[in-house]
């Protein structure tokens, strides 16, 4: 804890106001052999920032990717043009493979494909992924819509992957729905929560 003077902490001084950046749970969904998890309501002009939390996402098929896309028509279709970046860090349980790299095969350049949020995911019984996705001002009709994601993944029971993704939906239409799915097969299990984040 940081101290200002005379033992007073930053928290005591009120630097962290409960109304500043506080999160409100909008909805949550739990997958069970689900083809996808779609959020078709709750993403509107109510909040400037939306946060998705992924908890214990387990793949039903081996060697797949956890992905997402957006919609401008309430979820009738998904395929908004995106430009993105993808880099990751990896480290093995035996201390090997301690590297950071940019992955050119996992980014998108003006593509309507689903964007990967994780490295390749295994269907091992104890394998899963977790992380977050932030979506900024999705109701804007002036600007493109930025997003950032960070996920943690255990691959093949041997490696820890830290994946970092950022980019934007290249549209001035409102993004009002988000869908998550595996690149192949089902989301066997896992919970996804949607929060709205208030400004000050």
C-alpha cells in the first residue's frame, strides 16, 4: 500500500472513489456443449466501456481457438470488418520455451473473420482458458470501435500462454452484439460475464 504522509494511504485519502470506474454486472452465460455464446442485449449507450470476463473456458474439441466477432444488427449476423494485432508469451512447466513473439498468422487485416482470443487450446480434462475483453464506446456512430483482450491458457498440460490482442471494428455503426465460439466444435464448459463500466 502506498503512503502519502503520516501513515495515510492513497485509499484513505479517497483517491479510489467507488463510483469511478465501478463495474455493473449486466448478464452472464454458462456454456454447456454450446456451439456459441452470444450477447445480443445489454450492449448499448448505457456505458462507455464494456468488459467481458471468461472463466474456465473448456474446449470440446482438441487444438482449437477461442474466438469472437461483433454485430451491428443485434446478432442477426456476425462479420464486422476488423484490423487486429496478436502477440503472446509462453513458458513451459519444465522452464523451457520462455519467449515473447508477435504472431502474424493470428492477426486480421480488414477481415470479417472471427478473431482468436487464445493460442491453440487443448481439450485435456484439466485444460481451460481465462481472460478479459474490453470494448470501448460501442454505440458511437462517429468513431471505429476499439477493443483489447488478454487471456491465459494452459496448453497440452505443459505450457502457459499469455495472449494479448488489440484492434478495432472498422465501422461507424453501433456494435450491439458480441458472439464467442471455438474455431471448431463446441464450448464444452465455461462462464462468460458481461459488465458495464461507469465513467466518473
